[in-house]
């Protein structure tokens, strides 16, 4: 039987961050993970370059039953604090788009940086180990490990993330343990995930698979102006991934193929300049050719641009700007970047991430009901919540 100050279960973004800061305060920290390597989601993130934060990160970029909960941690450990850490480790980075910051080199630099911080502060890491039964009494957590040991720890941090990508070892462990200790779990669902289509909607779009175009995508009064990618299963790309966090089964999504443009006046100009060109051909001035042909066919306009009357132009404008589709579903946890929902924030202290039910129990990162937009926001939550717990333990 070993006694330590703090056991952190999960060596992902939040757990590693928490460990380095808790150990810096002199606590004996052990991080365990059932995976063979730490920070696997960091390694594969951002196409291998890790979109590690966002310059615009703030509470408005997160979904939660309590939209105020994330404010404290995000304000106390900001994107600038993380940039400072990245800078101290000499990691070169660049802004891609919309405030999204990526490593110039490999994402593993971020994992190596967190491991270096843990070594510097003296936190221990054991891989290939999972936790089994956990009980709590007399101010101590007793944790059975797969190695057969029983560990005694004064504090316990749940940092096992969400349920997305089970093939990578994602589990609902944090949710189960939190529930065991009296915490409510909000509804969980895959988010930042591609939509699937079926029937005629899918058949109609199949010839366009692989095409990417800027759109304004809207559902449930929420819109995103980003790229849409048509896939052989349905709709993906940043605009659709963002929308998936707000969409619910049976809801329509509306797609504007001319975001930021006045469709009516763009089409009137086209009518004057395109002359005898077919509608499909003329629309290539505004859209990729395959999409232009699809829009003209959907509008049922086989004539020349110059022959369109005012009502035809109105009809074409709405075909372009108010394309309605009802997804059959999403690709689910198999490809979702994150899990929406999780351990309810009502049972946690926003400043420290400590349980309000069990002193010494903490929950951080994606396991908590705080889910960021696409674009570095989820890692920023992992850093901020990990820091909040790490500096409180
Ligand atoms: P995380 O999932 O990182 O870590 C949890 C750890 O717990 C894992 O190491 C796991 O092995 C371990 N674990 C799970 N169950 C366990 C158990 N029962 N026992 C022991 N260990 C257990 N975000 C972003 O901001 N920018 C980006 O570029 C990307 N890109 C991206 C790409 C892809 C493909 C995915 C799937 C996700 C992203 N994300 C992202 C989201 C981001 O990766 C995610 O939100 C954070 O990694 C969450 O950090 P956590 O530490 O909470 O969980």
C-alpha cells in the first residue's frame, strides 16, 4: 500500500497540466493512464500540429448547462499564459485562421513540454495502468489499480476526458466515478462531428464528395461562417463540425452558399455580365463548378442567365442562400472530436474544480460539462481547468 498526496487519473491535456502545477506546490503527485503513451489526443490533434489554443478564447466559445462556470478558470489561466509556457519551451507557432494557434512543428512538442514540466516539478507518471474500484473514507481515497496495488491518496483528480474515439482508449470512467460520488451527469453526445445524410439528399450530393466551399451554416438560431466539406457520407468541414454541437435529431440545417454577399445584387450583376451563358456556367463565377451545376439543377433553371426574370432571380437567390437539409444523424463517437456534456458543473467549485460533495475530489478537462468550439478552445479548457485544480491541490 502506497500513500500519496494526489492521484490524477488520465495523462491527457488536462491531467498533465494539473500534475505539473500541483507538484510545483510540493505535493507528491502520481498520474496514471491505461494508454501506453501520454497525451495521445494532443499528438493527433490539429492534423499533427496541435491547435493548442485560440487568441479569442473566452466563455462565449463554450457550451455548458451553466455558461458562467468556465469564466473563472479561463480568466485565471488564459491563452496568453499558455503562449508564455510555449514560448519558454521554445516551441514555434503560427496563427492559421480565426485566432487558431498551431505548432510550426509536430504536436508531440506540446506533449514533451508538459512531460518536461512534470519532470521539473517532480510529478510521477505510470502508463499502462488503469484504476478499478475507488472508495473514500476518513479523508482518504483507496484506489485499486490493475497492477494489483491499492493506492491511498488524499486527493483524486478525474482527468480521463470524454467518450470520443473509443479506439484510442476513450472511456466514460470519469462520469461513472463522479456518479458514484453523488455527482449528476448531464446528457452526453458526440460533438464536433460530421453529419450523415441518407436517401435522396445523400444520393444528390454524392457526385460532389470532396468539394469544400465557404458557407454560413445555421441551426437552432446559431450560425457559423466557415468551410463546408461534402463527404461521401454527408457534410463535414469546420462549419458543420461547429453546428453539430448545437444540432439535435430531426432538426433542419440551413446553408448559405454566399456568406457575406448580397445574393440578389450578385445575381443581377451576373445577369448583366454572363450574357448567353447557362445558369450553371454563369454561377461558376460565384461557386466551384460542380456545386454551380448542382444549384442550377436544384433550382430547375436550365435556361441562360440573361433570360432570367425577376422571380427566377429571387428563386435562384433563395436556392443559393437558404438550402435546407435534415441530417439523418452524425458519425457518432467514432469520429467526434469531443463529447458534449459530462459531469454537471453544479457539483463543482468553478475556481478550483473541486467537488462540492466530496472534499479532495476534483474533475477537469473534457469530462466536465464544458465543451468548446472547434479551433483550440477545447485544449484551452483543458489547460485552464487543469491549472485551476493543480494550483488548488
Ligand atoms: P484527454 O482525452 O486528452 O485525456 C484523457 C486521458 O485519460 C487519455 O490519455 C486516456 O487514455 C485516459 N483514460 C481514459 N479512460 C481511462 C481509464 N479508465 N483509466 C486510465 N486512463 C484513462 N482540441 C483542440 O482544442 N484543438 C485541436 O486541434 C483538437 N484536435 C482534436 C483532434 C481529434 C482527432 C480529437 C479526437 C480531439 C481533438 N481536440 C482538439 C479535442 C481535445 O483533444 C480534447 O478536448 C482534449 O484532449 C481533452 O483533454 P482531457 O485531458 O480532458 O482528455
